[in-house]
C-alpha cells in the first residue's frame, strides 16, 4: 500500500508520488528470499550472478541473508543500437570472471520488465553449461512481459509504473533511495 515519503525526503515530492515499498518491507522480503535460497542450495556452493549496476543493492542485502557458502560475480551490458535493444540483444561490456561449467548459478535481477534482456543473458549463460540455472528477481512487472521466464524466487510484483530507488534508476538518478517509489510522469524528462 502506498505510503508517504519519509520526512528527510520531502524535497523529492515533486519527483516521487508514493513510496511503494519501504526500506523495512524490502529488507524483510529479502531476508525471506535469502532463507529460501539457503535451504534450497545447502551443500551446492551457488554462484550468484548479477547485472551491474541496478542489482548491487539487492545483491548486497541478499548475500547477507544467505547463510550457506555462496559466491558472487557480475556482468555489465551495454546496447549496440536501440533496435538491437528492442530485441533484447545486448553487448557484454564486462564478462564474468568465474567459469560456469558445473556450477549452480542463480541469476539475480532487480526488475524484470519485458524479459528481453534477461532471456538473452540466460541463453548466453546456459551455453556455458552450468549444473543448474535459476532466476531470482526482487521486482517483477508481469504486465510488460514479452518473453516467458521462469522466476524461481520473486520479491514483489510491481504495478505498471516506472519505479526508482533501492538501485533502480531513471537516467542514473535515485539509485540511492532506501525505499522504492513511483516516479511522477513530469520527472520523466
Ligand atoms: P527488460 O526486462 O529487458 O525490459 O529490462 C529490464 C531492465 O529495465 C531492468 O534491469 C532495469 O534496468 C530497467 N527497468 C525496467 N523497469 C524499470 C523501472 O520501473 N525502474 C527502473 N528501471 C527499470
Ligand atoms: Mg536502468
């Protein structure tokens, strides 16, 4: 349920309409996801893989909520052209440092929107023959999905709004907010 902005962030009220998920609500859900992952991956030394940069906040909290041995690695992507981007084709600007063959890989995403980027990246990772490959997403926007992606661990469903905070940006801004809020249309310039 939408909440008011915390007092310290009142200066943001022209940009952000409502707080959708408070820092506490996010932390509680992340702890639940970490507990489920710890149960399911006990004895398998999973490798968590994230795409820079939006996922780093979620990744840092999720890792600390996992109580079994775990490793982490990151990739970075950039777009070739807007047309390629629309098909989900991206360039790996930074590849993983860890070989995936035989590893239990958990792909960690901040938000799945159309699913195009994720589907492309999953194909790329699957070709490296991991022992298993699953997806954990903090936020899911099912209304926008163009490609079906099985999400094993999901934090929250999002309504059809552009949201920022807890790593999610609009033109590199707002990543630092500890909560997630809906960006007002007039801030989308
Ligand atoms: P898609 O699933 O290929 O359409 O793209 C997902 C990516 O789009 C995410 O990793 C985010 O970087 C970005 N994105 C999608 N929806 C939002 C949002 O509401 N706020 C901020 N970034 C978003
Ligand atoms: Mg972004």
